[in-house]
C-alpha cells in the first residue's frame, strides 16, 4: 500500500470507528513512519492515533514529534498517559520539551513524574540555559579499572538496556571521577581475563556541565564522536551528551543565524506557530533601522544635488553602483560568518582576513570596473547617448566600482569580527545591514570620484 493509500485507509478506519483494527495496523509501523503519519493528520486524528499506540512505541514516537505537536498532546491527553510517557522519555529529550512549555505547566508536569525521574529532571533544568548540562543524560555505563573484560561484558548485558548508547564505556574511580573512556569494540576484541586498566590509554575528551552548547558542537566536530562525557569542576562524571542532541542544537543555531542574516530577530517558535503580531514585532525593528539607514542615501544625494544637475548622466549608474557595493559586502559577510562558525580562524587572525579582502576586493572591483567601462563604450558606439565626454564618464564608473567593491568587501568582512570582539552575535551584521551601510558610503565614493575626474568638463 502506498503512503497516500495508507493515509486514506487510516482516515477511513477512524471515520468508521474501527479502532481495534486501527490499533493492530498501527503496531506494524516503525516509530519514524508513525511520526510522519501523525504530523500529516489533522489535530483530532493525531490524538486518536497516538492514544492507540502502546506505551513504549508512543514514547518513541513522542520524542521525535515536532515540539508544537508535543505541546498539543500534553494539553489534550489524559494526565496518566502524559505521566507515563514523560517517565519513559530520555532525560535530555524531556528537558528539551519542558524548556518549550510555560513555567506553570512545567511545574505541574514535573510534580507528576516518578521520584527518580523528577530528581534527574530538576537537576538538568537547574543548569544554565544553553549549557551542556541541559543536554546531558545520566543513562550511561560506568565501569572500574580493576574489572576484567568478562565482568564488563556481564555488566553491560545486565544494565545496557537503560544506557543511551553502548558505543563508549566510561571508567571511573571510587569517587566517580572520570579517568578514561573506551570503545566497546576494545572489550569485544580482548581476552575475557584482561583487566580494564590494561586497555586504558588515559586519553579522552570531556565536556563540563556549565560549558556553552556552541563550544560542545565544535568539540564534537573536531573529535568525531557519537557521545561525550560531561563532568563537574572536580572531574566527577555526571552524564553524557549524544550526537543527536548536538545535531538538534546545531540546527537551532543555524536557523537562528539564517533568520538574523535575513534582517530579522530570531523566532522563538516555528514560523507557523508564531503569533502574527509577534512575527511583525520580530521583523519591524530591523526594517525600521534599515529604513532609517537608507534615508542617509537620500541625504547623500541631496548633498551632491548640484553635481547631479550638471551631469545628469551620473544618475543612470546609481543603481549599478549601489547594488555592486551591497552585493560584495553581503558576499564577504556570508563567507566570514560561516568561516567563524566552523572555527576556520580566530579573532587574532583578523589581519589575514583584512589582507585577503583587500586583494580580493581590488580584483573583484577591477572585474566589475572593466565590465562597467565596456558597457558604456559599447552603448556609446551604438547610440552616442553619453555625449562627447563619454570616455571620462566610463572611467568614472569604472574607478568608482573598484573603490566601492573594495570598501564593500572590507566592511562586510570586518563587521562580524568587530561584533564578535564586542561580545555580540556576528549574525547581527546581516546582509541587509551591510548592504545599507555600503549603499550610503558607496554613493559618497561615487560622487567623490566623479568630482575629481569630471572637474572642468561636466562638473
């Protein structure tokens, strides 16, 4: 049965009240298939389908549902069903959900958790927002260095079902301090009588509970791990962070940067879930700032009004000048912000960035300058619309383009670095902001070049 046919069949079973048949059918689906199925249904059908799932499968499905759908379920499901699901959820996924909910709702939900799960949840929620502590799960396997491989494997068989991942095992001392991490393949390949201490190399990577999540993303990327241990200041093992949580945070960070890059504040909720007035509020601030910035463009043109009246031909090239500078600045901003996010250079290497953009800006400006000069020359040969001084006009446009593209490249590359140095988010120097800045200064460069090159002829 194809996906559309399956969806129609389920809808038919719901309409006919054949819930026993539907319950049997739903058990044949994988969790990922049920997630896609539920998110494609209307809200009423979503609740019916979810209520018919067995607890274990319902928990798996719930963890992967969109946060907005999760919140809808929490508001409409029976209290005992909600409690059972929250108790079965992994602590890190449960924490991510609770962060999304109103404080009074969270307090009620936490109160209904079992004692062990409530203790873990309150501990995770007690860490600063955006810290690694909010992501970690206490479900891991810890072993001792004096154990044999056989003891380790027996322990894994007995307790591994509750662990978030079995890829890595963590060696701790009597106080719970982390002293090594070992891949489970090492135990599978070693003799049963081998001691853990004989396999250890004392080389491991760790995170601290109060560490920023963005730092954790970078550490995961550099070390190619599926999980990393989280320790306290004293080195006590508190939990682990897995790659799926890091990927979720990476997606959130990228989404926030892209939204800011478009000249808007980052949204706190999915686009369609954000109230219209709040959406307008998020976008209006930057639009007003950019609009006021563009008013300076009008001021610059008023300042050079006399020159424009004498050489009206210059007006034709203003859109060309403005767009070229803004485009070069936006390009540079995009490249630098992404390079900073990937850790390709540090703030101390700003001079290397400046040198590259100086050389690159000159070369790009020369390319556009030659194209602009050629365009005027070709049009003049077809229709002499630029008058007897067309060569000077073409040279003015060409030279101005070199200066404006160079300035756009420098401004676009340095602004993110300056913001980072001030402790601000580099994504704030969005493409529209850089474009507006370069628009105003580009006009000043253009008319200044025109005053120098056309003095005594058109001016």
